[in-house]
């Protein structure tokens, strides 16, 4: 299958592109390599993808309507997996218009290109943040009272609705996958697990917002990839599906896991709760199990060991290269 992956130089996108290549698919990566985090890390991700096979790379902006049509005309994908976005709750509070531009317009540009070129398979990376402060726990896809509390969350919900519209009007088979706190090797440096790991390893303090009782449904990258690949091979007219671990862990337990794997103690600076943060994320994965045969396999203890091992190996390689 010919698959176009937007955001393929990122954390999830690079792992997904590797998986697609290993399974024999032809891959086109679209990524503008913006400076949301260091471009050098994205280039390293692309280098890792190349170890799994040959792919086409298009350094294009998903908001550029002409560029996206040209890319799709040139590569004629059978499916689009749309991972590119401006991510993060807290940054979206400072740049809501940018988040709307990239996450809403960018998604619409891609859907419109699919409509014009007859591409009938579309997977959209949504987020658990769309649930916001819903009262229903665990979070179910059919919850009618979604209450997003950040611009980022609102843009992801808008993307889902655009996907529904194009599925309804133009028959584009679309699956919206709501990811729950994905982690693993090559995780973005701004995300909590990597940030905490780096600071604790360096003997520097970490900031904990609130009392440490917030809980997140941390989901290892391999489980997320299993869900995406299953969705790619099981096209639906339109479905919204949670991909999570279905086992929320509180922040202090996460920090203890990092400490144990690093054999270092964390120095904690306690700070007030941040706007946009939710008290819990918790995926009900029964729909994913039914439709995608999805069953998360990696508990936090195993996933954290794999992540910290990757981090320490990377740190050692960097030290050797500068010696």
C-alpha cells in the first residue's frame, strides 16, 4: 500500500514510518520541520527511518493547499495518516491562532486534497484532550458531553468534525484515533517523561504542578502503532476510537518509576496547577478491542525501562561523540 504520513519526522510519525516500511508499504513523509522543538532531533528521527527502508520526503506545510495537492498528485497514496499538528495544551494557551491555523486548516486542506484526488482512506490523529473535564470515567467515545479546556483540545475536536463531514459528503473512509499520553524512545523533549528523565539524570530539579495526584493513561509507542496499523487495514466509513493503556498512573508514581530506572532521586519544586490541565485521562478501550482487536501489551514498568534505556544509550553516544 502507498501511505502518506504527515508529521513523519516527529516522535509518533517516525516510529510509524519505520513500521510501515518494515511491513512492505511505500511511504511518503510530509513534514515542514518547524522549530517547535529542535529540527536536529527531527532529522535524527528521519535518519532512523532510513534504516528501515527507502521513503520519499516532502518538506511541505500542510496548510499550503497547492503544495499538498501537488504532493498527493505526485505520490498517489492509497491512504493518508495525518499526524502533523501543533501539539501541547500549554503552548496552545499562548498561541491559539497558530493552533487553529495548523490543526484545523491543515486538516481541512488535506481532506480537500483527498476529495479532489479520490483518496478514500484517511486516519486522523486526535487526542484524549478532547474529553476535557468530562464527568464520565473511563472516557468513552460516545460521551455526548465533551468539554475541551484548551485551544489545542478544541482544535482536535474540530478536526474530528471535519473528518465526519468529509466522510458523510464524499465517502472518505475516516478513522479518528484519540491517543492517550504516548511515550517511548524519541519522545518529544517538551513532554513530561522525557523532560523529567533528562533533568533527574542531570541532578536538576523538576517542577510538579499541583499536588502530584493528577493521573494520565500513559501508552507506550508500540501499542499506539498496533492500533494505527489495525485502523489502516480496517477502513471504516467513520469511527472515533480511543487508543490508550486503560490504566491511569498518578504523577508521583511516574516520577518514582523514572527514579528507579535512573537510580537517581528527583528534586521536586512544587508549583500551582496550570490552566488547561485535566485531573485524569483514562481510556475505555473496549471499542478499540472490538473493532481493531486492540489490546495494549506494554505496562508502564516495561515501557519506562525501555525509554530510560534508550535515553541512557543516547546520552552515552553523545558523550562519546564529543570526547
